[in-house]
C-alpha cells in the first residue's frame, strides 16, 4: 500500500511540475497588408481629372479631405480599400472614376520600447523588424533588466499582450522571434 501511495504522489508531482514548465506563446508572424496610418502622406490620382488628383497627409484624426466628397476615413484602410471608397464617393460627380492611392511617405509605422533598455523611445518600423532587432535598436538591456519577463503589447484589435522570454529566443532550439507590427510596445521590466 505504501509503494502504491508513493508512486501516486510521484506521478502527481511530475504532472504538477510539467504544468509549471514555460510554454512558448504562438505568435502570428504572417505578413499583413499595409494599412494607412495617421501622418502618412498619400498620392491620390483620379484618372483624367487633374483637379481631383493630389498629394496630401492623413490628419491626426485619421481622415483626409477631398474636393467634392469632403472627409474620408483613411487610417486603418489598405490603399486599395481607400481607392474603392474614393471611387464610390466620386461616382455622383465623375463618370466612371478610376482612383489610385499610393503611399508616398510612411510616417505612422513606429514601435515603442520602454523599460530597462539603454535608449527607450519610439523607433520607425521599416520593413520586417523582429523583437530582437528592436531591442538592439534601443541599445540592448540595462544591468537591471529582467530579459525573461518581456511583454509585447499589441494594439491591434486582437493582439493583447504577448509574453516573451529572451532566453527562449536565443536558445539553440530556435525559439520563435516576434515580428513587430506598427504600434507595438515592448516592455522590458
């Protein structure tokens, strides 16, 4: 009876310890279509209508102002989605409007690094930037950093908080690095 009881306790202990092991978080690193942001500069071309074609910034409230149609929400849309919205808005005034939207300047894509890094601040997000690269941009960890307690706060609708252990990222097992998205905040405790 004593051996069976001891075996049961060992099994229970092993199950409890197994449950405490750090499980890596699955992160969606798939490429996302570019979404226009506040302060981006857009080239809007309306075919065969030079008076409607223009270069303009996206205002801090996310809107642009166009002749005849007024205010149009631009932030959060892809260039194709904005072109379709403008085409629909121009239809009462322009026969078969053809609209093209080109992002001339990307000013809205930033990530923020705060906490125990050498140079906390906002950094431009040019292309695919990983968490390790952003930490390097911020000058690396300070002496007091808890590198295994990093949290990426994702501001898009379904991101929330992503806990990351730096030791997992640099392990030989090849932990999954996090590709950053515009508006992400990296907190290094």
